[in-house]
């Protein structure tokens, strides 16, 4: 049995193609294949917090080219060589005797085997659209926290964000979803948030003004074109990664995040939010971006 190593990911380095060696091939149970390689430029959808979709692209080998129709997190038990994919993964990262891998799903069978050299090519345009959406979501959450910090908290909150503002986003967020040039955050405005000191009724009443102020802040940040960097603690899929950006406040904001992101805020022609009040306890913030 071929020794299997943790997949080395190169998408944090903004690489959209990679030469790789196949480590493992299995039927996916749907007439296609799961292909695990030693290195990949593909970002997989997380099995724990699936807010950022999987990359699209192609796997090329021997003159053939097949679309990658799915990209998942997998875990391999080293003793048995058994592959577990997505929700079937029974262990947490760094479990002894296991390695985490990126699983490329092909819709059709190919005569691939361990040791074969392949080329992996990511759909760059699609990944960059997701990256703008994801970075935009980080920026809008920080802008919203900043606008709400003054005037909507009746007491000091113990949790603050990276800019020192009361972290409404962290307290209230129940779901996030990244799509092309868009990030959608769902907030629960329930009893727990009110006990923490948030005046939710006043916030909802002032939402038009809050929207305007958040958009003004986003425009100011994007106008400055600040660079974005991805700090990584290693090249394995499970190694921690952090989104970093130096904003007008003068400090480098650092947010733990495993997604793909823009290189600079100059990539935005515009970045704006809108809100949808579902009911008195649920608020949706939609962040939309336009490519520069």
C-alpha cells in the first residue's frame, strides 16, 4: 500500500494550477471517482463549516481532461488506508494515525492509479469571484461592528473584534454563505443577545441609517486599496490560516479563515451591504461586490 501524506495546498499562495502525483483513487459510489493527490490548488468545501463553496476546474492526465465536479475534505486512516469523505469523517484534525486530504471528485471513471502524475487546473475566474465574496464578508462584519459600537449597546460587551469594537457579528451570527461576489450572513437577534447588552429594537428601527454608515465605511476602506495577506502556519490543509488586512485604524486585522481571498481591496470597484429583516429575531446582511 502506497504511503499517503496530508495534501499540500497551494491556493493560499494564489496558485491556480499544480503538477501533482495521485496518492489514492476510489469509486465515489455515483459512477465517478474520488482522486487524492499530494498537492492541489483546489479549495475544498469544509465538512464542518461549509460556508465557502468548493473550487471548480479540471484534472488533466495523458491527453485527457475531466472536470472536477466536487472538491471535499477527506481523512485517511493510515493503518488501513481507508478514505472517509466529508460528513463521514470520524475524527478531528491532528488525530494521531490519520491524515487529512483534499478529495477531487470526477463524474466519470478514468484509468488512474496511485503514482500517476496529473495536472490540476482551477477555474481562476470562479475562485476569484468567491474570494471577493469572502473577503467582502469579513470587511462588512467589521464595518457593521464599528457602526453599532456607539449607540446600540447599553452596557460594555466582553467580546470585541480585531478593531476593538463590540463584536455583534460574532455574538449574533448563526450562518454564513459565500457565493460569487456575495456573502450572506444570518444574525439571530434573540434574548441572549439582548442580555449581553444589545438594543436590538433600536437597531432595527435605525437600519436605513446603519446601512448608509456601513457602506460609507466600506467605500473608504476599498478606496485605500489596502493589501490583503493570508498568513499560514503550514502548507497542509489542516494547518491554520489567517486573513490579514491593515485598515484605516492603523492596525493589522487578523481573522482565522481557511477560505480563498483577494490580494488587495483595490480589486473592488464597489462593496455594499443591504439588510433583510425576516422577523424581529432574524436579520440577514447581504454583502455584494463588483470587480474593479
